[in-house]
């Protein structure tokens, strides 16, 4: 990686220093490690700065000198729900001369660049032809496959999570609609069954507001019972959703409050229609209905 890659990526330096232009092919190999690396290979009271480590064979133990420690980061979307793994970062400009053929191949392959990060204020569409031209001048065989902003690259890693969230939102909307339709049907049926009672109440002096209150109270009793049963089930289902969506917790009071409020509002609208219809029926007509 280049000298300012970690800083441009927004990674926090916990101790030590970042890479500089002086870390090149003429200087000894250096590395920056993450917190998980320090916890794995060093004691709690041991300072990793200035310590040495290597790969694979014992003779490589002094290959890299640790010059900095950065906060843990996760680069692969399939590891987002797993604990951070020990990682180390090395400058792209430095090379290690390993005595064994296997490590030589690993070192050679590690210098193949799969992606470039450019810090610019230009739009991706304006940057693409310039980068294509520069790469062609370096090597005609280099091919630019796509240009994305960092935000787009991050969003690309969450395609599956966004699909699950979209489906959950769709099912939630359909469920809310079905609940409203069901409550409307139940309330309308209950009003039809209690038509004589409503007529008697109105004949004895009950006004429109009293009839509305009677019907709405009955409807909201059912809604309250549904919420009492549904909220614990929603919290339980939240545990399953939390395993599918990154950054989502099973206990979210705001989300539960919004869902309960939306259900209550839909229930009010659904119950208000048959309640208003019942309150507008003439008492004599209500008394004659069977």
C-alpha cells in the first residue's frame, strides 16, 4: 500500500507512526499491525513498537519491524459479523528477499495490485479516462474494469444485507395492510352485530361521539391485545434479523415504538370508517335492523 493509504481510508492510528515516502526499497521492511495482532502475539504490558516478526519459517522472524498500531478494521463483507482477525500492513514500495522459493512466490504475488484508491474531487466519470490513459502508458496489458467512489464500494459489500432489509420492509408493509383490512372487517362485523344495541343507546340520548367511542374502544382493545402478544414476539424475531443484517440489534426501542405507532394509526383509520358509519345511522333504522 502507498504511504497515505491507511489515513485516506480513515483508519485510526493508535500508537507509533504511519508509513512515509521514506519506507521504500532502500530501507528495511516495516509493518503496521492492528489491535487484534497485538492482543494475539504480545503481552498486555508489552510495547509492540520496534518489535520484529516474520512469516512461515523461524529464519524469517526478524523480517518486519513494527512501526505503528491501527484500530481493527474489516475488509471482507463475509467477516463483518466475526471478530477482527490479526492483520499487518506493509508498504508496496518495499520488497523482502526470502531464501526459500515458496515465500519468494508469496512476496512476488503480494505486489500484484488488484485495485487503486485515488483521492480526488473529480467525478468517477471524469477520472476513468484519465486513469485508463495512465495505466496504458505504464503497461498496455493493464485493464481498468470499473471506477467507484468509496461509498459505492462499501455499499457493494452490503448487497445481501440490503436485499434482506428490503424484503423485511416489504413483508412488514404487507402485514400492516393485512392487519388494517382485517381490523376493518372485524370492526364492521361487530358493528353490524350490535346494531340494535347502538340504536337503543342513541334512542336513550347517546350522541355521535358516544357511539364513536363505543366502537373505537372495542377495536383498540383488540389492538392492545395484539401489541401485548406481538411485541415480545417481535423482540424474539429481532434476534434472527440481527444475524442477517450487519449493525442491527435485536433490541431497538425506537423501531418498536415506530412499528407500534404505525399499527395504532392504521387501526384507528380502519376502525374509524365503520364507527362513523354506525354513528350516522338513524336510531329507528338501527332498532329495526336484525
